[in-house]
C-alpha cells in the first residue's frame, strides 16, 4: 500500500458533514481535511442521511437550522440507522433549547456558533474514539458468537477434535488451501463450513462442488461456466468473494485436473467458449477420503494438483479412534432429535452406552446421528436394536434397505406385542391380512416372539 502522508495520521477520522450554507461547509471541510480527517460534505440533509450505513465508521456533523430536514431530523434518522453513531450538532447562538432537546434525543454533543476550529476538532476526535470502540466491541462479540458456533457445530472432546478446532480458529482467517482428509461421515464438510464461517468471507457464498457427481458431457460447463448465447457463470465465479469446497476431489477426471490446476495457479477462470478469463477471488478447500495418497501414487491424481490443494492437510479421525466421543455425540444428537421431532428424551441406559462403545461405526458420525434419530423416533427400541436396523442398511440398494427396514420394524412390533398378530397389526396400523402376507414374505416366524 502506498502511504499518502509523510507522517501517518494518529487517527483516520471519517466525517459526514451536513450544512446548507456553502461558506460554512467549505471552511469546516478545509479545517478537517488539514487535520487529516476524511470528510464528505452534503448541502442536502436527506442525501447525507442516505449515505449513512449501520457500520459507518465515523462521526456525523450537522447544522441545526436547515430547510427540509433540520439537524434534529438528521439526528433522528441517524439514530434509526444505528443509535451508536455519534452526531454532533452545530447550533446558532442562543439555540440552547434545541441543543438540550438534541442531547436528550441522543446527540453526542453540540457546538455553538461561532466556535474555534480546535473545539470542533477535539469533539470529533472524542466522538470518533467512542465510535471505534463500539465497532471493535461489536466485531469481538460477533467473533465470539461465531466461535461458540464452532464448539456447537464441531462437537468432540477427544484430543484430535480439540486440535482441529484450534487449527480452524488459527487458519480460518488465512486464505490458504486446506485439504480435509477422512473416512466417510467424519465431518469434512462440517469443518469446511466452519473454516468459511470463521473467515472474513463468511457473508459471501460457500459453494460445494461434488466432483464425483459431475456428468461427463457437461463437466467443463458445470465446472467453469459457459460463454456466448447461453452464457452462465460456473461455481467458481458464483462463489466470488467466498469459498469453493471441492468435495470428493479425487474423482475429478484427469482432463479437468489440469484445468483446475490452471484455475488455482492463475486465480482466474475461463468459461467454455470465452476468449478471456475472469479474475477470481476465492478461497479453496477440498476433501478426500483417506486413500488420496494412493490415488496420487498410482497416477490417477496429479501430484502437482495434490500439492496445490494441500498447503495444509487436516485429518479427521474415524469415530472408532475418538475415545468416548461416540457417547457424547449420541447424547447431543438424541437431544436435538427430540427437539426436532417433539419427542420425550429417552433414557440412555448402561446397556445402550456399551452398544455405542462397541459398535465399529463404519459410517462414522453420519451413521451415529442416524442411529440417534431412530432411537428417538422408536422410543422403546434399545440402541442395540437400532444398530441392528442401521447395520443391515450399509451398502445396499434402496429397495433392499426398505425391505430390511420393514422387516426390522415388524420384528420389533412383534417383540412389543409378544407375538400377537392382531396387536402387532393394530400397533403398525395395517390390516391383519397385510401383516400376515408380510410375515410370509420376510420369513418371520411369530412363535419366536411369544414370551
Ligand atoms: N464433530 C461433529 N459434530 C457434530 N456433527 C458432526 C460432526 N462430524 C460430523 N457431523 C455430522 O455428521 C454428518 C456427516 O458429516 P459430513 O457431511 O461433514 O461428513 P463428510 O466427512 O463430509 O462425509 P462424506 O465423505 O461421506 O461426504 C453431518 O450430518 C454432520 O453434521
Ligand atoms: Mg462430505
């Protein structure tokens, strides 16, 4: 950055000045400019107010007597935009009553004409210091709220998870490329979103691209956008100012890998059919399962791209390596599911806890979250039974899963009803005949359920 002043000002003060009298406006502007203030002048009060935003980092100085909206009107409008913006009124000699009114309404101070420039300047400096403090406090509070949300979004007390949260806080604000590595369901996308939410880009888009779901014919356009008559921006341009999350990045075909590398190196993207490239301002995060280094080793993934993506690599541990986080997460997800589905909080028994601890959780946190939801929905099912239902659903087609799920629900109903078909039919709200048909189809023997 170039320095405009030989000696930097002690404080850069922003001032919006409103005065209908030209001579007054110009002389105040001149004094303040000499004192290193950045000043914007207005003769029209309505126009001045339209330039004030809730995050305005400065002071409003307004004359009291003006045609149209007067100084008290300006004060009222500014208070409505942000009551913490300091407003200084310049009053005529003897306007004491109005000045007192203005102070009651929240003006920072008033200055009676005629006045010494130094008097105005010192008032503006004090007001500006106060404004800076307010804005700093606000920023700190917002940051605290966002950090709290990190603890809530990425739950876990094992050392690895604590370290990951610390890393997120440390690296969120820096625009480095981070590669998130971990088995399915370990929280890679959660971490990516936290990194985005804690960065200065948080108000801009977070755009996830599932590299495994791109269709072969459209891949170029879906990745880089299209120029010409069907002009449309791609996901990189749509994330302008924000974050792009390349999910399942190992699934990116070789031809696109080299184009992606170019996008990352040059920080610009050329739409399909375009003659020129558009500059990008994005932060890049990506995710891969733990086999990424194998994919690089066997030549399916470009080494140079791999090194580009992982300036820093963060590894999400599988649930089975996370101490007692399984139980903690199960409790949290159970509570959340109860709120969501408006159910009573079920007891988690010692037997349930053993089941949670001994299960291998191949689907990691996703699988556990699913199990906790079922646990809440089938109020009387124990975790062991819920896991039986969940277990049978891993790696199956939809109809297989529906079939297995239906079977387990019927078995569960029969357990609850001690093998009575009529009670189970009532419990499941299906006609008796339908239930009988289903028992046959699933090969369920009701005698096994009679106690
Ligand atoms: N530490 C955690 N705290 C709270 N919720 C979590 C945590 N880790 C994962 N989850 C939840 O588990 C589910 C799966 O997480 P996520 O989608 O981030 O996993 P992933 O690693 O991206 O999985 P995949 O590789 O299958 O895409 C989500 O519902 C997410 O909210
Ligand atoms: Mg994911």
